[in-house]
C-alpha cells in the first residue's frame, strides 16, 4: 500500500523535473529523497522516472502513479477536513480547449458544470490537442476539448460540434466560385496561414486553423506546403 508521504514525494519530483528542485520544495536534502524514490520503485517493481543528466522524466508507470497519487492526496485532504468538522471544499475541475468550436461550447459546458452539487471551481486552459492528451493521461487536467482526429484507446471521446473549414482563393484561381472543394483537389497548392496568437478587433486571441487543416490533409494522405504565415492583428475599419 502506498503511503501519503510517498505520493507527495513522487508528485514533487515529477512536477519539479529533478530531485534537487523537488528536495528544495519539500525542505529536505536530496539524498534522502533519492533513496525514498528508489525504495518506492523497488516496492512497485517498476521505475517511475527516467534519469537524465539534467533532470528526470516520468515513465509510463510514473504517469499512472502520479495520476492516482493526486487523487489519493485529494481524498486525504477531504478526510482531514471532515475530521476537523470543516465543510467540504469545492471540487476543482481543469478543462483544456482548442479551436473555435470549443470556444463556442465552453459557456454551455461551464454553465452545466457549475450547476452540479458542490458548485465546482472551474479553471480553463488553452492548450494544443496533442498536449491535452498528455495532460489527461498525466492527471493534469480533467477534460479536454480537442480538434479531431483523436484515436486513443485510453480516452473517451464525444463529438460536441462541427465547424466549417473555409478556403479563400484569388478571383482568377481555378477553384474560385466553387461551393464545395474536396481537400484532395488542393494537392500542390501553397498555403498562407494565420499565426497562432493573432488577435481580433476586440484583442481576443484567435486560434490558428492549422490543426483542423492538418487533420483534413492527413485524411487525404498529403501534407500542405505553407508559403508564409501572417501574424497581422485584424482591426475594424482597416483598409
């Protein structure tokens, strides 16, 4: 059985990325912490960390351990609060998102979550879909709104909406005037894309369409060639 202190030690090392930094955060010296982690790994029969010259990274076993360890610490805190007669704290939910469909769905999703018993505290993080998958498996976020395709047997995926992918071409382009264009017809074309971080007239960051574009191209088994990227900030009334 894993002890509370063991969970805290592993989480500290994983979050800090090194034994030295973790020892400082725990207000202890490094050798006892290193020995403690080695003892935990021996107890489990698996390495939790890959040791590198400048730090450590979690193994697959380490990712699973940290996820369960966070839940263990949360439960332990709840038990202590109950024993002291304190009212139960609000549950914290971290939701990551990417893309305009996610932005449109967030108010509805957050509204429903806030109506749950206990009125959970909700934190939103903008994060690329690939990073969301890693964060979900590491237990760093509770849910993610991603841009498909996403094929991972360890995750449950539900479609929440669709968005159109629009093509802009010069008036004399061979595809001009078409209502529908198959992605395969764009093979060999050069692309001009918006840079991630561009802002609209209200100074709101706009997500790059590159993720959806790449996904569509992957389904047609080709890779687009980007001619240039624009970081222009769009403003109302500009020429």
